[in-house]
């Protein structure tokens, strides 16, 4: 039976339940008693509370049936998805380029959780597991990537039931009117239950004054962290100084976020490694002299962290480079074969950089200096 047939069957069951309930109501009106099949303990109407007989709406019944089916499928999927091996997850972490201090901190956290579990199994007292975290650092330093991995690690260790990640920023939590922000934040929290709620640029919730609706989101969040401490982890992220101000803006935040991880900027060598990794995964190679060109571009561009964005900047440069290679090959000046399709040349990298500058409104240096076209 496919999903469509299951939904139709569920609709039929709802309709039958409605018919039985109407018979019940009619019997009570005429004789003041329930039919034998409806006596307490001798049968059920199977009618969802949302659909009283007098207000039955077929469209609503269908919607309810679909939602019920989706919830059942979601629960089944959750039950059937086995937790990943913690050793496999730790290997994945250590395969990341750079992030050495983060790797050490995550290893230490995993060890602590495992020892706490062992103490509990032996009837020994254990400290409260405070697993909410603050990730601080510049854009593109791997904060979201590690947050996603942490959600899977927490599931593997039995800390979380689902191990998924829900990512939001201020706009995903704050509404435009009093009272609506709490509702909006609650909806996000419900989606994150059993997993990790990752709030990027979290400082934007508290840096706009005491009358801003962001404080309502913070209050709702703090309550949820207290009420659902057994199956919800919150990770907040953003620039280092702003995140320090965010945490210290509220005693409730200070008490719940006491685990900090700082994500340093990638070095030029690490960014070259990230670019080469992207090439390898996508079936590209760097041609003769191209790596030296790449290194020079990264050394210059990465000086402005905000505009380049660490690994994010490397990804954008790679995507522009393969677009430049496609333009070069499409011009018909070179033979198209496996080798040329794979090779990224220095000129592709330089074209990618010029494309970035043009999009940002920058003029090439030669034009600025000579005034020539």
C-alpha cells in the first residue's frame, strides 16, 4: 500500500467514525441512551477531537489525515535511523582542514560526556551536563559545519533523540508586533526539539535596545532551555566581541552558556588545502603555476576577513574559477577533452578574482592607474 492509499484509508476511517458519532448523538436525543456499540468501554468512534460531527469539513479531514500520516512517517524514520559511530564522527572531525583547537575541545567534550554516562551507570553522582555552546569567530571559519557535526555527535552519545540541526538568525525568531515573537520563537524551538538549535549572529537579538522584540525571543529561548534541557541543545554564534557582549547582557544567558569555542581564521596554507580539496571532490586539478597564483590571491584577499570570508571566500573563488574555465573552453580556442575539462589554469583564477572585484564595484588597478580601457 503506497502513501496515497494509506491516506485514503485514513480518510475512510474518519468518515466511519463521524457516522458512528452521529448515530450516537441521534440515539441520545431520541431515547437518552447510547447504542450498545457506543456504551463506555465497548467501542470507540475513532473520531479526532478536531472534527465534531456538527462541524465536519472534508477538506479539514483530509488535511488532518495527511498531517497524521506525515507524523507517523517522521517518527518511523527517526526510529529507523541508527545513531552513527562516535569513532566515525570523530574521524570526520579530524579530517577537516585546520580547526586544531576545536578538534581538541570537541574530543575533550566527548570524553567528558562518556565518563559522565559511565559514572551514572555505576550509581555515582554526575554533574549537570551543560551542552549549550557559544561559537565565536569570523565568517567562514567553520562554525555551522561544526554545529551540524555536534548535533550528530550528541545523538551518537545518546544526549539527543534526533540529532538534527535547525539554523536560524534574528529574522527567524523575531516578529514585528508584541506577542508574535514568542509564538514565532516557540515554533522554531518545536522544530529543533531532539536536536540542535543553531542561532547565527545571535548578538542581533540583544543589541538594539531594551524595547526591541529581540528580548522577547531571548526570554522564550531561556525558558525552553530550562524546560527541555533533556532533549534540546542551543548553540549561538557570531563575531567574538559581540558574542561576549551578548552572553553578558543577561544573567540567564550567562548561566546557560558557559562553554565557549573560538574559531580562528584559516591560514593561507589551510585555504590552499581547502581549494585543492574542492578540486579533488569536483574532478578538477590545478595546472602548471596555478597553485602559486592561487596562493598569491589568497594572501592578498584574506587580509580583509569580512569581505573575503575564510573558507566561504575559498568556495566562492572556486565556483568563479570553474565558471571562468567554462567560458575559456567555450570560446573554441582549445580542444575539449578530459584533461582540459579538468584543468584550472592561472588565467581562470585571475578571471575569477576580476569577476569578484567587478561584482563588488571595484576597478582593476591598471584602469585606475592609466585611465585606459
